[in-house]
């Protein structure tokens, strides 16, 4: 018998999970997501990716401003759902809501818990130089991503993979994992393992102040910084001829020089240790482009300095 569930999610990361749950035949009786927000260059108010997908399925969508109010709790209770599935919803669920569902609330988190609890696990894993990460299905409890883990899958992080690449891989993997977890939950056979108290790290929200590239760091640290912030918000530098430029893809370069110095005609840049080659970039208000395309229209000559 299919489960009656409430789905709670907001960004693109959550869309494959909603698709998979609907495809598995579960009864999604309500979808909760964040309120529409301004987005894009024109700052047009847009519904969340999950709201758009739910409407394609004909599912009722709810966008509460808060889950702390009595009305929100009563509304969730009125659905008489067996379980809640939460994927990057973006709002804290108070204990009164965690206790509403007979089978509990289950969160899909994009890390190998307890490593990278919090808001930006994909970005932080890459920025830290991790060689692997994964997805976890966790029964939610009070506290930040502290609940017991039901299932986990690991994936290797390729040396040049960006946060965007890893996001898409984990979204697909996580969707399959959540559906598997619901099968065992429905049978009463889902085992839960408390998280270890060792190895806990926190994936704090990415702040604008940390996105600028520091060329005095080693090439590997800069490379991980750039790919961990790609495609959004993007690590960036400034050049006299081009203004601010985001780095979307990079790889190891060769050569040495003063940090920030352009070493050749292919955008290899000296770092505090070693060098990095910039492969894909984006000027403000422009589309992403390969380094050779950017150099055809923008002079960043050998010997100049990036700031």
C-alpha cells in the first residue's frame, strides 16, 4: 500500500526526489515550498522549482511564511499524512511538526553525515578538497541535521568537478535512495543508526565576502575554491580591462611567478604555490564562455595581474 506523504522542498536539488516519489506511486497529498522570490537579471518574482514541478503533477502547493504559527501546524495535521519527506526545504521544522507524522519526517541531505551538516554541504565538500561525498536519508530530530541515518550512498568527487556537476549527480542518486528508504519504511523494516559524535563538521552558508579569489594561496586551494563555488555564486577576480570575472572551471597549470600574474596566452595564472589554468569564465551580465572565447574579445595579456 502506498504511503500518504507531505513533500517539503524548494530548489532544483529536490525536483528529482519529488519526481521519483510520484513515479513510485506514493500519494503526495501536499507540497510545501518557499514563497516566490525575485530572481534573475530582471529580479522577476518566480515560484520555486518545486512549486513549478508540483503544479505539473497537479499537486496542491503551500507556501507558509513560517512553520512556527498554530495555523501552519494545524494545516499540516489536517493532511493526515503518514510521513513527511524533506529535501532542501530551507525552513527549520519545529518539534511539534516533527511529531505530527506517525512514521516521522525524513530528510535527504547531500553529504556523508555527520560531515557537512548544514546549508551548503556540496560546496563545502569541494572547497575543503574532499575526495568523496554522498547522500544520506536521515530521520529528522531537533538540532541541525543530527537525526539517525537510515541509508547512505557514497560517490567520488572528480578532481575538476564543480559544485554544479556534483549537485546534479547527488540529486539523481538521492532521489533513488529516498524511494528505496520509503519501501523499507512502508514495510516497517527501515533501520536507523545514530550519527557518530566524531567527525562532525558544519557546512555554513556561503557568504559574499569569501567568494573573491586569493591568488596568494596554493593552486590546489584556489582550484577547489573556484569549482566549489561554480556555477553560483562564483569565485571571482578583477582585471583592469574586464572588470569582475567569475571562474567557472579550472585545472592545474604550469609555471611560477608573482601571485595573480598571467603567465601565458591561455590564462594560466601564478599562485602562491604553483599555477592554475582558467578554462571557463563569465563576465558580469554575459554568458559563460571558454577562456579562448573571452580572450578574443577581452585583452588579458601575458604579464598582466589579476586582482
